[in-house]
C-alpha cells in the first residue's frame, strides 16, 4: 500500500484554502461547513481505476472526501483512453494506480490517496476494505463484483454499485443497513461465457462517465446522509433512448450473504465461475499462448481461426491464422477439416469459446480455445503487437 500525504493539515478543521475550495458546497444549507468537515473525515475505497472509477475518483477528490483508497493492478493502455478519463496519453504503459494518484494530487492536494497496486482477492479483500466507510464498485467483471459484494456484507460497509455495457448502465447501493445486497438481485455468478465483457462487447465512452458520476453522487449522499439514495432500488440507463428507470429491489431473506448469512468467508470467484463450466454440454480444452507459440515454432500444421471482427484483425493477428468472424463460424463448419486440430481465439477468450462449442457440437473433436485470447498472446508471446 502507498499512502500519499496531503499538502494541507488533515485535521477536521477546514483551512482557509479549503473554505474557498469548497465554498459552493458550504453555501448549500444541506451541506454547510459541518457537512464538508464530515466529507473530510470520510474514507472511501474505490475498486478499479478504469471507466467507472475515473469519474468517481475525480469527483470524490474534488468534493473533498478526506481519504480515497484505490485498488487496481492494471497498466494504462491506449484503448483505455476512450473512457478512462483520469488517465492521459503520457501515462500509457504505467500502472493505473500511479497515473490516478498523480491526477488526484493535482485535482485536490488535500486528499490522502491510499493505493493498492494489487488484484482484489479473497486473501486481501477484507484487510484492504477494513476501516473504510464506503466501497465503490468500479469493476468490469462478475468475479470481482461478487467478491466486492461479499466483502461489503461481511464488514458491514455499504457498496455503491455500477456497471456498464455498450449503451446501457446500472447503479445501486448494496449492503446498506436493512437494504438488499447484490446477491439479493443475482444470487450466483453466471458462467463466464454467458456474459461478454466490455472488452468483448464494447461500450460507448460516455456511459461509464454517466454511471460513475451517479455512483459518486450516491457516495456523497450516503456520507452526508442526504436525500433518497439508491438503497433498495436499481437505476437502469439506456442512452440510446435517454431513458432512466428505477426498479425496486427487496432484501431476500434467503440470500446466502445478507439473509441466511451462509457466506462466512470469501472465495475467489474467477475460479468459482470457471468451475461452473459452460452452459453448453461441450467442454472445450484450452491451450496456453506459450504452448501454441512453441508448436507453431516447430512448424506444426494447425488450423488457427480468429473469430474477431475485421477491424480487430487489422490491428493485429497471430501469424498463420485466418479470419472467420463469430457471426460466420456456422457457415464455415462444412469447409473445415475435422481431422485437423483447430485452435480458435478472439480478444480475451469468450467469443472463441462460443465458436469452439459450435464446432464441437458439429462433431469436431480436436478443438481448442486460446486461453486469454490475443491479449494474453501479446503479454506472453509478442509484446510488439498493439493492445486495444
């Protein structure tokens, strides 16, 4: 952990500089100087410094939340900049934690930033989250989302949730006293191949900004005890129609986390989700990038199929592969040699898994999926290729 010391005194009294900085807050009767002091005293943990985490961190720092904890283990990539507005072009290749900390220091040097350059796991989540007043879920995968939820419930810390996909987003507050948790809405994680990530399905860049700003708003309201929060409600947003809907969520007495309290310890849900298996009856073997590179280096004759879209292929592809987008894979099956080993890949592995299952269902027995897709290939085999 790395804590960034504030430039100003961090006692509860507001300095003259802070009185000016937060004057528009203090003018609000619902906030006032006492409310601003309450924000200064607050500690908020933000899991993820990406699309959702960027606006959340920027607005909470600007608002004067005294301590911000940031958890992220990733580095800044060119493809992040379309939506992850806390990072700039000069930060490409650097840890997101470092980039975010520098930006937040510039936004408000009075804020203490406690950074955790690590993946949130069952082994560290409780220790990291202990002592914070709120957890903000800025994650982009189900495994971490369930881990954040269960950490929230076990520690009794409310969890401000947000998620985005393509042109849509959701927000809520889970784990508040007498309120539902995420498992009251979605009991168990889905199989990993059922729900594509933003990396696979895309997202309009402003959507995380919109949902993240809503999360920051809910966090400030929770910290100050203002207004009606999203506890017990799920806000859904569709920017294509610019429609907002609020759905009621009831606390489930049978919920294993906050109802029956069957969940008493954390597990790593990426392993759990993988253990669920595919919704298909066909089980597909994986091949590691290094192993595939080794076999290609020996000159083995393999059928390598890239199921991404043409624009992705143009960014970069594995030598010797051929492009068959997922939408056309069914038409390609009759032309494939069933006696030849076929290896499929996409960006991160979800689309190619779906394609591999189609091939297996059609009677092809020697089919493999490239573990982690071309992004893992780039990380482990060919770092000269462009990530996206």
